[in-house]
């Protein structure tokens, strides 16, 4: 919410008038509202689908003064776009800067038939009463750049699918360049899918597959027809981007963002990247809002983000027909009523003021006496309660200390039992395993020791054999047969002349 908006309103309500969905925003928290109502302290914002307006570029001379600019643009729009003179269109515009043209100013013009706005918002205004801002949907994207959510200044393409519209919007150097509605809304995609499938399927079944089934993993009969539908869609997008490159002298698209009103399992951006060979991502950004919803329509999130951007850093292109009336003091009737009341107030000011002050003083004294009685009773009651609570607290602390001590004793006992049950059988099993292998190679053990240096368990076996080869073969066998279980270390083999035997220390590290 902008600074000026924050001063006047405590919350923001965003509206999708086509599906009649509403999201309320207080501070940085968003929540869906199922039964919205008019509230004076609530700022209301909505949008127009791309197919609801005409978008064009118009040039006017730099010699035209600012006060005549709207009339000049209005007149030129009717002439160049052959608009119906019988219809009083609502026309809004944003200026673009062309440093190569020193004689003209360039504008993106947005044109809407007021009747379309009336038909679109007929049910909404019955509940909300006023709508402060109605802005073309593609212009909401500017807020992503203004809030540095998207910092790159290259040429970006944004594609978004809704139930009754789908649009492509292009931004370059963080400024609006072009937008176009495409015939791939959910309703239109459903119709085309039924044509490809050769049989009419339920619309809800279509949406369920679109949003919840993954094309990569699905075995449904619908899969191959969805693939054909997506290929047609991507081909149409490619044609539009090719046109935009020529029309607006775009060298290349740095990134494409694609998303929809419904969350999808299928990664549309991955398919798009393969088809068009342009780096692509989901049309989903971290706006800094908290929400209980698992998925929020991006246009709702963008509308709330728009209200947080200062006016000079966003596009002001407001088509609302439902403005709030001026404040009471700014209306002519309000000024007259205030002047009349002020006259009466001056005439009776002194006697009324004296009587009111006397009565107020007496009333205040009675109230303070009554308040003292109530507070005194409350004080006595709370002191008694605190004393009881303190005694309960001391008893609870004593009991807690006893429970802690009992817990520690039981814990130590369980640890000892675990060590006896787990560690001892493990050692015996390990020794039995090694001893079995020693017998295969006629190697004896004079002593065995167990240790756990640095929490690593190991055995030290003092080996005795009549041949040194018996010891080396034994180690070779053990290393191969117990690979991954033990690590064997044998540093040297010594020969004793008196006993005529070979001795060695074998260290077994348990992995």
C-alpha cells in the first residue's frame, strides 16, 4: 500500500470481477473473502481483462500543452482507430519515451466501452458499492519491477491463463511495450480440446486434468490430446513473439514467465522452453505476503502489490466508474450545513458551555467514586488469588524437582541395560565371526582386546601361526569377504626363534 493509501485506508480488497473472487489484505497478510461488504476504511482495487480493452500506440506533437493533451489523444484515437463516434469511450494512456523522435510524444492508449465495465461490475458494486481503481491487468506487472522483485532490465514476456481470458504481455527495460489477448482461456482451451479429442468431456474433468495431472507421468487417454493442444498454444505464442520482434525492434527475449489462475502439476515453463528455445520460468514471484491459501491467483497478488508502490513508480491508468463521493466538508450541501451549525454554536456557546462543564464535573466525580469501589474490590480479590497461586507454584516446583530426579535415575538405569543388551552380544558375535575365519587358515589367537578410541569400535587380535603365509592369506581372505563391514590393519609379522612360530597384531576396525 502506498504512503498516501496507508494514511486513508486500513485494508485492501482485490476483486476478480469475472469469477467474483475477493482477497482482503491487512498489513502483509492476504486471505480470501467469501462475503465481502462495503467498508469506508477499505481500499478497493480491480482489473480489466486484456480482451476488454483496445490497446494502441499514438503520437502527438510536443507543441501541445499538457492541459490540452487528453483532448488531443482522445481526438486522434477516434480518428486513427475508427472508433464509433456514437460511443463515449473511456480513454486512458501512459507515456513512453522515444529519444529518436524529437518532434512527437509517444503514448500507449487503452480504450474501453463504459457499457462493458458496467456489465462486468454489475454484481460487484451491489456488494462493495465503490471501486477505487480498475486497471488493465497487464499494467499490474510494472509493480514487480518497482519493488525490485524482478531486477533484470532485459526484455521479458509474461503469459497468463484465466478462465475467460489469456494474455501475453511484453516489458522491456522495465517498461510496458505490448500486450495481446490470445484465444486460450480455460473455456476456449476446453472447446479446442473437445474438438481434438473428438468427444465432449465435462469442463470440470478438463480443469482437473489441466491442474492436477502431470503429462510426464499420466497414462490417461487425454494425454496425447493435451500435448497437441499445448503445441498449438506454443506455436501461437511463437507467432506473436515473432511479430513483436519485428514491430518493436526486439533483438531477443531474455526470459518468459508463464502461469495460470489454477496451480498446475505439469511444468508448462519447461515445455515452453523446449518448444521456443527461450529461458522460461513459472509466473510466480515472492511478493512478501503471508497467506493461509495454498495458491493465490497471481493477479490478486499483483493488485495488492500495486497498492504498496508509490504513485510515481507505477502506472496510473484508472477506468473506475464507481468513485467515492467527496468528503462531507467538500460537498456544497456539507459546507452549508456546517456554516448553519457554526452560527447556532456561536449564539449559544457561553451558556451551554458553562452548563455542560458543571454537569460534566459532577458526573466525573460520581464516576470516579464508583470506579474506586470496583477497583478496591478487584484489588482485594486479586491479592488473595496471587497468594494462592504462589503457594501452588511452590508446590509444583517441588514436585517438578522430584520428577526430574526420578527421570534421571531411570534414564541412567535404561542406558546401562541398553549397553549390556546391545554392546556385549555384538562383541561376542564379532569374535565368533573372526574366530571361524581363523580356523580356516590354522591361525591361533593368543589374546583379544576390545577398545572404542574416538567412538570407533575396534578389536586387537594377537595372531600365532607356524607359517607367515597362513597369516597373510588369512588377512587377504578377511579383507575380501568382509569388505564394507570391517577394516583390517596388519603392520608386521615377527618370527620367534625359541618357539619357531610367527606372531602378528591384527587390528579390526568396525565400520
